[in-house]
C-alpha cells in the first residue's frame, strides 16, 4: 500500500489512505489541516478559491537546480495527495522555517487585523511578496494581495503594514533554515482507498498505462476548473514531465499544457509582454500557481481566458495519446459549448504560439465585474499588422460572446485592406452585430456584452496609438 509522504511545518507526515480513519482521497489540504491536524490558524471562508483566507505555502525542491521553491496556494481547493514529496507550511510554522514574525508585528502595529479571519492569509501572501523580492510599493503589494479579501475593508492598514517592513532591519524572511523533503521514488505513485484511486504519473508513458488500467479515472491538472468538485478516481497529470516542457525555437514558443499560469506569465513576458496585465487579471496568484494552461483550454469554456490569445496568435494545440501526436489549429480545437477536439485517449500536450511577422501589433483586454478574481464578462485578444497605414492582416478574438471563444470574421473582413484608424475601428465595430449574438447571464446582459465588445475595438486602436495600456 502506497503512503502519502510530506512534511508539515518541519515534521514528517505519512498517510495510509487504506486506514479506516484516514482522510478521503478527495480531502482538501484545508480540511486536513483543520479536521485531522487541528491546526485552525488556516481559515475557511468561501471554500472555492475566491478569498485567500485559507492561504498556505507549499515548498518543493526544484529538480533542475536542487533549490527550494516556495509558492502560495489556496488550501481549500488543493487536494491532499498533491503534497506528496513536498513541504507544507502554515501560519503556525516555527519561525526558523517560516519567519512571519516581523509581518505579524507590523500587522499589529498598523492595526491591520480587525476580525482577523483574513489575517493569516494576508500575512502569508505578504511573506511570499517579500520572499520573491518584489518591490515594496503600493501597486506591487496590491497585486500580491489581490487574491486575499478582507471583509472588514482594512486594506489601507494592511498595505501600510507591509510597506512599513521595507524599513525593518530585522527582517529575516528568506533566510530561514533549509526545509526537509521526504524521499519519494521517481515513478508513478498510486494512492488507493476502497474503489477510489488517485494516480500521480510522472511521464506520458505512465499516463497511458494509468488510463489503460483505470479507464474511468478522470484527467485532472490543477483542480481549479471543472475538476474542482470531482471526487471520483483521478489521474493527476500535474507532474507529467512532457507536459511541463517549454521550448523556444526560431518560429515560436511551445508551452507544455501542464504549465501553471504563473509559469506561462514568466515565459511569455520576454516574447509577448502585452500579455502580462491580461494574465495578471487571471484569478489570483494562489490560483495561478495551480491552474494549468491545458485545463483552461481543455475545459472548452466560452469564457476561458486563454483561447482568445490562442486565436489571435493562430496558435496550434498539440495533442497526444498512445496512437501518436496530432496538431490542431486553435480555431478548430473548441468544437462546441464545453466540447473540444480531444479523442477519449488523448490529452493536450502543448500549445505553440508562433512568433509574429514584423510589424504585427498585439492587444488583449479582459472585462470582468471586478479587476481580479473574476471570470470575464467579455475577453478580447487581437493581432493587427499595419503596413504603411494599411491594415494588411487582422485577427479579432472574443471570449464571452458566443458558445465558444471565436473570431469576429465580419469585422476582420471590414478592416483588412483599409486604413487602420479610429474611424474604421468604429465602423468595424458595427459588424460585430453580425458576428455575435451574446446571451445575458450573471456576468452581463447581451447588450452590455455587445457594447463592451465594440469598445474593445476602440481600445485596440487607442492602444496601437499609445493611448491605452490594455489594463
Ligand atoms: C477562484 C477561481 C478563479 C478563476 N479565475 C479564472 C479566470 O480569471 N479566468 C479563467 O479563464 N479561468 C478562471 N478560473 C477557472 C480555472 O482556474 C481555469 O480554467 C484553469 O485554467 C483550469 O485549469 P486546471 O488545471 O485547474 O483544470 P482542471 O480543473 O484540473 O481540469 C479542467 C478540465 O480540463 C481537463 N484537462 C486538464 N488538463 C488537461 C490536459 N492537459 N489534456 C486534456 N484534458 C485536460 C480535465 O480533465 C478537466 O476536464 C478560476 C477558477 C477559480 C477557482
Ligand atoms: S476559503 Fe476562500 S479561498 Fe479558500
Ligand atoms: S480583518 Fe476581518 S476579514 Fe480581514
């Protein structure tokens, strides 16, 4: 029987899921901490990745560098078996492993904790901000804390507390004792509990074997999409080596489908800096550390944020299975509402973003009810090539306007070959009425969506003209 092995706040843990008092395989890290470890410093509020009250720190050893890496996570949506081989740190961790004392003192000094429910999460997100050596200004700190809500609206005192740490000479954060990690063999791991199973393959070969043996098991990557509430047998592909690869060639960049959104942000920054504010508005740091590019695309959602980018770039989805590899244009990948072109035995392996031809301009903008932590009402990504003053090539891709993310082909046809001007973008926007018939739902009425979609074309022009930064 395989044991789950990890460290918690400096102490080793082993869980035998076949034991009758063990947590269920679908147990969240939060439930485990509060119910089984009686560590109640980590708070439960929304239980859905929306508030950051349950923030913890998960450390792992980077295989390539051997260095320890610490990331924040929402423990309410993180499955317990994902801790295999890792070190979990909570607000209760001894200072020699996680030195949050100066941050906690600053919170007290600045009266940044009122009811205190959000405080442990706020402290840990502030810790990660400093651990990543990010600038200590309001804007950067706000971004680092954007996944943490304070219902008492103590935001200004929380910001003041973190900023005050810039002047603290005693700050030891990042200079703690090295963490221990359990020895786990380099092979597929399988945790079994009655009829249920949780498989952790490390290679594509393992994955194919696992699928053959457990055909009913569901593929899951970050568990932040449609897998979030699924409790049955799973094949967790987040450690499959081939799915985590990033390749850069003369023609473009290929991102493994298992890459998290934080990895995608880091990798794209150099080649497509325009994407960064757009990707920064995806959920929160905690969710971006866990959610995968592949899960976003394979979910086939009309409001998934990456497909408009893929359509604007004419990206290629590379899929693979035991029968080989196929390349599918992004425009043919989503085949209907939450339907994609994957065969039953295939997974999404990577997404290839070609490098643009000279003179191509990119733009992306996401409209949601609030800036962070919200699904798009309408998302937009565009590429325009302008030669002289003429628009010689254009791709306008929208999310939230139809059952699938789609290009605005009528508007594109109007713009192509014409002068790229505000007046022509305005005229092109009228063609969106022919391209889309959006629906009304909680994220916006049909007419609101259409107005936003039209405004996006003006934003595109203003951004091209240096008048709008895409935020
Ligand atoms: C708080 C919160 C905020 C969010 N905010 C946003 C947002 O701003 N924008 C947005 O677009 N989404 C958002 N989401 C949705 C979700 O985070 C994303 O869609 C995410 O990319 C899903 O990836 P995952 O790895 O977690 O998918 P999972 O839930 O693990 O899987 C989703 C689906 O994809 C399949 N799958 C996963 N990987 C592969 C693969 N490589 N090959 C084949 N099938 C695969 C699974 O079988 C499953 O059907 C949010 C979710 C939460 C909880
Ligand atoms: S309890 Fe709100 S994010 Fe976990
Ligand atoms: S102090 Fe009460 S929720 Fe933040």
